[in-house]
């Protein structure tokens, strides 16, 4: 007896919930051969605004969690992703028109990146921070802290791996993220939201928008409550204008990268969204 | 001028909120804001960088002399040594009759009579041109004797003509938290300072800050001594290192300032031990002037406990007068 | 005369040997500029000290070209050890000429001689000593082995700590192997030009450091010059924003140290006398013309009145006047323009209902002066609680709980520095954690050290100066493919790239 497939509605992921775009707009997601795969929500500037609000409200809890705890939460993402491997492989095959093996490699790599970054949570501080031998009776230490809310334009030519590669490092230190998924391959991103929702990531820590990066990115770049802007996937956009907009509030900006190595795993990607805080305290026996 | 025991007791009970017990004193003293040593020392160092020149320097040098308790506290002290000290106190620089006199001579209790005799008509209140006799008492410098012995030591010195008593607090009791005991002893010594006519010898309370070790302790001991009726708080016996330091003195001056703000009473401060150069002494004058105000720079509110300081000041004074540097052979050893 | 009116104790200017006019320092020589000259004046007297040149666009071109030549032909080829030795030489020369530099700084800037003598110039020497030692240890800068320098660094510095800001910029740049074109602030070029003489005495190769003087236009030309690889700027957030905009899309690496509106938080268990000193130091150090000045005093409400009373008493002992008098605590405001800004903002404070107080002090009739000022009854919405005044003006606000203190402290687009005063260690550490500021001073304020990174969050800029991060700001990882290259380096941040064991690039490398 055949089973008629129950198709998924691909919505946005904001504040731990799955809303439709407030605009009511959707865009058709097509396979490489042009067949209809799904309707994805077309995020509006107001969705971006809501996502930033959600991200901001999640900063305190996520950055305030212990590094050990954040590491476990990120590792949990890898666990849940592994459990849904088949779903992601199928979506990537459908979207990118690649072999199941290639799609499988992409999913495996994405899983491994979560594992790799999870391990950094309680180490990057030690590697980036310093005890400073100042010439005086002071305890003096420099530690990296999360920048706050990071807006990300995910790599556009990858369904899952690019998305994960851009997202994971920003989360390590305790930032919260608003990420614009690949416009052409958004399905994995929304399925990934389901992974997040069923792992232990607090609502609002990751907010995923689909639709037109060209329409939405300027609102994020100019948003005064966004602290950093990762333009890794913004090659095709007018990214210089985005950088100029970001300069209004002196956001930290990472420029676009191209090629399959875009957002390759690196400690530098974690550090890019941190601020070094130096604390002095007087020191005396008497 | 001297703070009488009844007023002091009432004020203390009022401030600590009840009887002056260990518990009440601890609650009161430990409620006083702490001291950050690094900040205190930096403030003292910064006051020490004041550059005192020309007319200010001339004024400062004369005032330092007027604030000196010229001291000899040796086991080898003799009546002859004390006479020599007194002679120096009266005429610090025979080559310059404009040189002011010191405030007091400071000796052991058994030498008080010799000092009084040697001073003769010059014996009197330094605020009125006289020279006082200060005696260390209360089993100086350790203070390790029974209260009865300490009181007898004090009474002896007073009856021999001492105008000022430099007592030591029981540091052991203080460090072990027996604030009430320290308080009671100061009160009792104060009472022993009472003369037959009902007046009091001035009481300087030596904290021996080198043994109290921390600035927080110095601050608490300062408050405790003032609560108990001390007229002066004094840093050190001179027998324990470190003796007076600028930061310690600054912290005591801050207590005196706060006490004045609280009660209107003016308490004196005496750094003693280790102040040997005019340059250092001027730093103390600056610290007094900028912390409690320059009205404190009078003999009944500020003293230097010193011996070799006087001659360095005289050398500096000669330099200002003559325009050239002087030498050790041009000032007298006492 | 009372004792407290200390007799004048002026520092001698006898050891200053200034020229009447100064050219630009390009390619190791003083050269004439193409632009107009202007007078640099003493802000304490408004008297002209010397004539300073304006570098035209062509002059900036020449300076950048000299720096490029020196980079290509000399400096980038020199061993780290020898670069370090030059920096050590410079440090020593600064120490040897310390008093002269201090006098020049106080004369030109208006700051008290005790600050230029005891803080600015010693810090300059310390900065060169610290980075001198880094020059041959770049492998440990945190970017992996064999990091490379960036090239030509354009550096634009402010007028509040003229020579110290130069040292903060030049020392790490040279240690890392870059060459420099530096533009001092228009009103305070003097010590940078004396520093050029020191470079000649140190026999630093020509073109490694070039100094172009002039106003904002010169700085704009410099940072936008196409042959510049690194831009470091300290100054206002407005100009920093303009620089960030104009460099968007370029590959120039940027360090920006911008404005601040630091909260200085005093809890009721603070060591009160030291807190008072810290408040005074926090806002009246260098006449408050400090980007990290503790300009917003947040006092726990139960000790508010006592703190204000003690503060007023303490302020009455501040000595305002001749910057060259050794007893001066508060000197002159740097320029007429700055004085106008301070005056305007304080007028706004009064208009908004804050209560203004200053101790009585006689200000000189010539020059630019502003009495130390405290505003009480300040509300968070007042301009004097939000705008950077950059002058000797303190705004006092109150709070009731630690959470409220943190919220108020962080409620600003700036994030450069903050102070905490409390005897309770656990609270100090927790509050320090939650303050969004790049430097947090606990039970102290306005402390600086070459080993200690300094820089801001949010609109106070990005990048750090001092310490290892200050060095890394002038380096990039070894290029991909070079034998010592760290694998898989993302494009932007010059921070160490460490590759995931199972990443594709790691596999590729392993397969080589």
C-alpha cells in the first residue's frame, strides 16, 4: 500500500519558534533541474528585526552559560544531526543535484565541524587570553568575550556545510546569531532549525532567515543592535555597501570568502567575534 | 585642649551603640570602610612629589623644627645625655638665633626629672613658646606588662613633670580581636595621666603600626585609640621596623579628618621613627596640609618623633640662609 | 601666603632646543612641505611655540613612497633581532631625553608637567622596550609560525597623549616589521618632531618612520592612500566611523581606538578614600581629555551624599594652573575648540537640570582653562551622561543594586573602559564579567601598561593596543602554501588559524 508523502512547510526560525514570514511571502525552491521542491518563507525586514530582538534577548543566557555547558550543547547538535543524516542527505541530493555519496560527505563534514567547534568552547579563552605582567602591583588578565549579536550571510553555494561552517564558530564564545541561509539552497538550513529545536540550544541563540539576502542583509548591516557582520557568503551582494552600513555603529565585519573552503574551520573565526576584555585589580598583602 | 575621659566615654558609647564591649567595638570598627593598600600608597607617593621651593620651603623648615619631639630612647641614656638633648632642643643652631625651638623632648620615664630640671624656665607649652617633656610609658616599647605596672609607669612620669605621655597599645590584644581590652587600657592610662589638680597630661597613643601590619588594622586601631580618649595617635615606638611611613601616616590623618568631621574634635598625629631628612619631613607637611588642612601644622596637632631629623633640617636651613651647602661639622650633635 | 599656596616651582625650559619652524620627516630627513605652515601654540598662554608644516597630498604620497621603499628594501629584510635592537635604542634615547620631551609635551599640550614627566614619557619608553623584545619572537604572537608584516602602516594619533600615542602605534608596527607614516594631531605635533630627531640619533634606516604634520585633510589623504596596508587611528568615534566607511571593501587592516563614556561604579563597601582618589584620577587626569576617562560616576545611593561631599572637599585641593609648575594637578584644555565643546556641553548639563559645582579657583586670563566640575542630579537621559565631554567634567548618577549599576554602566553605545570600587572580591569579579568594556579597572583607574591590551567594545572601536593582541594587529599569518603556513586561514582576521582534524583542507594538506 503506497503512502502519500506528507510534505514539510519550510518556515523561518526565530526565537526558538517557526513563524511564517510576517510578510506572508514565500519563494519557490527549485531543484537543480528546475522542479519544485518547496516553498520557503521569504523573510522581510520585519522578520530580520524580530530575529535581532530574539537574538539580543538570548545573549545573556547563552554567553552566561559555562563554557563546558556550551560545549555540550554544541556537541548535542552533532548528535542530533547524525541521527537525521538521511534526511539531510536526501535534501542535499534533491537541492544540489549531487550524488548521495557527495551529499553524505557534506553532512559528515558538517557533523564533524560541530564536534570540532564544540571542543573549542572551553579552550579558546585559554588560547586567546593572557595574563599580563604589568609593571605594578596589579592582577591583570585579558580574556576574550563574545561580541554579542552576530549577523551572518551564509555561503550561498552550499546547503548545509557552508551554513554550519559560518554558524558554529560564532556560537562558540557565546554570541547569538541571525543567519541568512543560502538563497538557492535553503532547505537544509530550515531542517537544521529542527535539529536546533530538538537539541539543547536555547531559543533565540540561532535565528534563521530564508529568502532574499539582497533584501534583508542591508537591514541587518545597518541594525544598531547587531554587533558584528559576517559577510562570508555575500560575494554576490553589494557587500561594500553592507560594510559601509555596518560602519555606522562600528560593527566588526568579516569580508566575503569564495570557493569550497569558505568559512573553513579556524580558531580565527571564533576570535573574530570576540572582544578582549582586560581586567586590572590591585594586589597587596597589607 | 585635652579630651577628658568622661566626654570620650560617652561619645564612644554613643558611636558604638552601647557598652564598649569587644563585640560592639568589633562591629563598629569592622564597619569602617577598608583601605586599598595600592591606592593609599599611590596617593602618598603622589603627595610626595610636591615640589616645595623658596619661601614655602623656608616656612616648612622652621615649622618642622617647631613640630619635633626631639627624642632619646636608649638603654644607655644618662642624665648627661638628657641635658645635652635639652640644650639642643632649646638652641638647635647656636650660629643662628632665629632658629625656632623644638616642641618637646621625649625621654624614658625615669629621665623626666632630669629633662624638667635641664629645661628650667623653658619648660612649658610649645604653643606658647615653651618646650614640653614627653615620656614614653606603659612598659614601652613592648607594652608587655600588667596594667598595674603600666599605670604606675604612667603615673610616675606624670608626677615627675611629664606634660605628655606616649603610651603603647597592647598589639597582642588588638591582633587577637580583644578590642575591649585595648580600649580599657587606654582609658585607664588616660586616667593615670590625671594630675593632682585635675588636669591631664596629653596622651599620645602609639599604635606600633609595624606590628599591626595592615592598613586596615592601622585604621581600626586609630579609631579605637581616639574613641578611648587619646589626644594624639602615634605611629611607632621607633624600635620596630617599619616605623613611620608616609602611607601609614596618611591613613591615620584620614581617620583624624573623619573624626573631626564626625565630632568636631581635633586629634593630633605623630609619625615617629625613620624620618631623617628634611625632604621626607616636608612630604609629611604636605600630606597633613592636603589631608586635614594646614591648621593641623601646629605643635598640639602634629609632631615628628625624631632625633637625627633636626640636624638635617638645620643644614637645609643654613643652605637657605647662606646660599651654599653646609656640612655636618656646622651643626652640633646633642 | 599660606603653606598650601606652595611657592611657584616651575620646571625649567632651558633644556628645550626648539626650532622656529619644522618641516616634515620623510625618508630620514626633515623636508619642506608643500602646504601652508601653521603655528602650534601653548594652550596655557596662547603663545606660538613653533611653526608646523601642512603636508599636502603630494607630501603624503612622498611619505608613503618612502615607507614603501624602506619596507621593500630594508625593514622587511632585516632580522627581528636587529629590528628589536633599533627599538631598544629608541627606548633608551627616549629615556635619556625624557625631561626635554616632558617639557615639550606640557608646553604644547597643556598637561601638567608631573603627568608628562611621571606618566607620558616613561610610558613611551616602556612601550618601546616592551615591543623591542617582541621583534624576534613573532612566532609567538599567536598567528602561527612565520607570520608576516603587513607593509606600510598609516597611523593617525590624537592630541591628548601625543608622544605616548605615537609610541603605542609606532613600537608594535616596527617590531612586527612594518614601516610607518604617522600623522600627529594638528595641535600637538611638537614631540613627534622631536621623536624624529631621536630616530636620526638612533640611526634608524631612512623611510622606516615618516612623520607628516597637518590637519584632518592630511590624515584623510593618508588613511585613504592606496599603497597603505594598515590603518591605525585613535580619536573620535565620528572620525573612526568615517575611516571605517572609507576603507570598506579594501583589504586594509584597521585598528580604531575611539571615544568612551566610562562608568566608574562605587559600591557602598568601597575603600572610600582610595575610591575618591580614583574618581579624581579617573576624570581629572589630563584634564579629563582621556578617551577612557571615568566620566560617569555611578554611586550606590546609600553613600551618594557622602561620596559627593568627600569629592568636593578633595577637589578643593586640586591645583589648576601653569602646566610647567611641578605642583599643578590640572593644566590647560588643549585648544580653543575643545574648550568650546566642554563649555557647550556643560551649559547643556545645566539647562537639562543637573546641578553644577566647581571649587573656587583662579583661572589664568590667557589660555584655555576649565575649572574641575561636578554635576549632581544627573539623569541617564542627560547629554552630559551620554556624550563624551572630553574635559574635566564629572557626571554623578546613582544606583541601588549591582544589577542596576551594570545596566546603567552598559547603557551607552561606547564600551571602552569602566571602574569598580568594592571590597568584595566575588562581586568585583562578577561585575567585571558583565561590563561591556574593553578595560575594567577594579579599585584603581586609568592604569596603562605595554603588556596590557587596551581597546574598546561597540562604538569605542576595534582592535587592541598593548600586549600580544597589539602586536598581532600588525601581522598576518604566513601566506598559504609557505612552508610554515598555518593551514586553512580565513581571509579576514589575522589571528591563528587552526584546522579541524577532519576538515577537507586538513586532508588535502595531509595528502601532500
